[in-house]
């Protein structure tokens, strides 16, 4: 009988897709499972994650892989989207829905908070968090304290989603620096500790102890000897393979629903103007700040592709593989450059392909501004693009043209977020040295496309 393969299981939980990957010691995927759930609604009728479906899916997936005699699961870790808390009681049961980070935040409560704690400008500078309402997850906790005191009283811990999933397997509640250090309003970047409001409001009692990202916890189930990682914020996880593999200064443009420009080589404090333009700082897995700027481009792309398809009577799938046409770009450059695509009249375009080139042109124009916010004043010479837009040849060609002085690469890496969560706890499960060949790069030369 052949020896089972030592593996790590990583759950990569996005807003839309929930995936399980098994990686071997060379970080090759040996198993993959994907699930999608219908959203449910909270008590106000707002859409939110179906937490129970997610929980059951995790246990079902693990049961499936544990049954396979060819697999030896050495460790489990999690990477999920951020800004989402699960509120658990003494027994670890969720007390409330997993509120959506896009849920509207009451203006009066927001004013009360910022007026008490120094005003938006000073507070945002300290916490490296633009004013984002529910997307500042600490504000969700503040809201529960004032709007749902009974729930707040029952609450043992507020766990960010990655740490809740880790808790399901380990039975141990922890907080993690990559979740806390991501536009939560909880962390004071000037002091490298929780902001004073967390202590003054006694919210700190509802936050589990902070644990290092590479710490592992034994599994809660008797007879199992695998280690459980504390979980990761997905944007920070996606950065880990690049930090492991590249030491010259770079920016990672991580593309998905959000397009996030992450610069781990920029420690210049955020300015008020940057904060007002959706810049923030993350804490990466080693606890160092990463300056970042964000655009909602993936979401915008999805909405506008639907609009193009509806207008021209085409199928949205056709836009996944549109080739780059430099001549169309030359025509587009004669048009108004300062418009957002949502404000453009589709009747101005003779074909859907021209309209699609215009959409990507407009998104890259915005991306240039956004990425520049974290680029300036640093020694960065390279941009790595991973995620959905790295496969879009129109986007990549236009981005390379927009940054002619930088090397622009599409980074092909099977599941950077999941690999990052696995690499972070490498020493707890992997007997091999850290790999240096897991990222495949495709160079895009800066053509004279953008004038």
C-alpha cells in the first residue's frame, strides 16, 4: 500500500466562491472543490452570507478529504474576505447574522463615534482607515453595543470571519493581525496597538487574544494530529508568496471584486488626501504596514459587461477572452478621456468589442491614478498583477502602457490567496524548504498605446 501524500488543506472563502484546496509539499494543487451559496438576509432584510451553509460546507469538505486514504492532512488554514465579524456566545454559537460590510451605517451613530474620538481626519490618520461605515468592521461592533445591548451582553467574542472558521476546527478563539490591521478602525498604526476607543468602550473584552500568523493550534477532534492555522485576511494572504519570492521593491495589484494596489515597500504615513481617496494601510503577516489603494473595479467590470451584453444582444461569456486591438484603442483615445464608463452612451459605439475596449480603457485610467497613490516616493520598479484582470490581455497591455517606466507582469499563480495562507504556516506541516518557483510571470512591454 502506497504511503499517503502529506498535504495542507486551505479554505479560500470569497464573497461569491468558496473553495477548498489541498496542496502538496511543492505547493501543487492535488485536490480542489468549489461551492456557491445563495445569500440569505439579516433582520432588516439586507443580504448577507449564509453562515450555516458555510459551516456545513466546511465540515462536509473535510469529511470528504479525510476519507481519502491517499491524503494525509497535516494542517488546515483559512483565507477569507475581511470586514466581517461572527459574534459567538460562551458555547461558540453565532448570535447574529454575518452582517454584510456594505450594509448602510446610521449617520447619527457614525457622528457620535467620530465626535467622541477626535474627528474623522485625525482618527482616520491614526487607524489608517478611511471612513467606510460597516466596511470598518470595528464600527459594526460599536453599533451592536449601542443598538443591540442584549446581543452585546451575550457575546463572548467577535471573531473576524477567518478566525471564526479556524475556531470551528480548533475550538480556540484568536484574533489575527492581518484582519485587525485592515481598515477596521480598531488599530492605532501610530502606536502599533489597539486604538484607545477599543479600551475606553471596553470593546477589547469582546476581542480574542492576538496570535501570530504562523502559530498553529491542535485540532479539537480527538485522534487527529493536524495543525490548524489562525486564518488570514485574503488580501494579506495574497501578498505572502510575493514577499517570500521577491526582495526587490514591488507593488502587487491584486484583482478581484476589488482591485487593490499593495505596496509593502511604502511606510510613508497616509495623508488626509490619500485617506479621502480610499487609501489605507494593511498589516501584513509579519506585522509591518503595507500601504494600499483600492478600486471597486471588478464589481464595476461585472456590472458594465452586463450592460454591454444587454445593449448589443450578446452573451457576457464572450468578454472573457477578447483579444487586444491597438487600433480600437487609438480610436478610443479621440473620445472624452475623463468620463466613467457608466456615464457613457453605448449608442456611441458601433460594436460591442469597441465598447468593451472603452470599458477597460476607463478602468485602467482609474487604476493608474489609484496605483500611483501608493507608488510615488518609493523605489518600486515592478508591478505584479494577479487575479482576474491578470488574464485580461486588454487590461494588461493598457496597464503596461500607462506605466512605461516600470516592468509590468501578469503573475500566474495557482491561487495566490490560498498558497499564501499555506506558506504562512509552512514550518508546521512542510518538511521541504520554501519554494522559489511557484509564481509564473508574463512580461508586458509598454507599447506606445496610451498617449
